[in-house]
C-alpha cells in the first residue's frame, strides 16, 4: 500500500509564506519522483513542482518559478514545498503525487487547501 498525506495549507494574505509537506508511507521508494500539483476552482489541474528521486533534479512551473522551492528528506520520507510571496492566484487545493520510476503506478495524496487573500 502507498499513502501520501499532504499538510501545511491554510489561509494567508498575499505576500506571506507557507510550507507544504507530503509524507509518504507504505511501499514507496526514494528513487521515485515526487511532486506537487494544484487545482483551483474552475481550473484544470496544474503542475507546480517536482523533484527526482534519484538525481535530485527539480522542476518548477512557470507560474511559481522563483517563489517556491521543493526539497525532500528521505529519512523522514517527506517532500516539502516552500512557497513565498504568495498571490491570490496561488489559491488552490495542492496535491502531492509520486510515481514509480518505471511509470507503472501513480499515487496521489488527498490534498491540502491553500487560500491566499488580497
């Protein structure tokens, strides 16, 4: 069984910061890439950031580049998304996702709500 638990969301004002966490449990492995997606009301799901399991390379979506940092702690089986200078457009449910290195399985967390007010 693979489980992902996202946490850290909340209500903040524009310009403030949040750090999201995604804790993995079950049969996940450090070499599986893991990342964050978000979905705002009335919008399609958008990729935010991901980090490779084995190489440590990172990816950031254009809408958040320069404002977020993804990292992970393998000993805690947790990935983090540090978000600074939050904007109202960042309001969304944020989901963590992990995929097997061979791409044969994909797992989603239940999401954490981030709301940014003006």
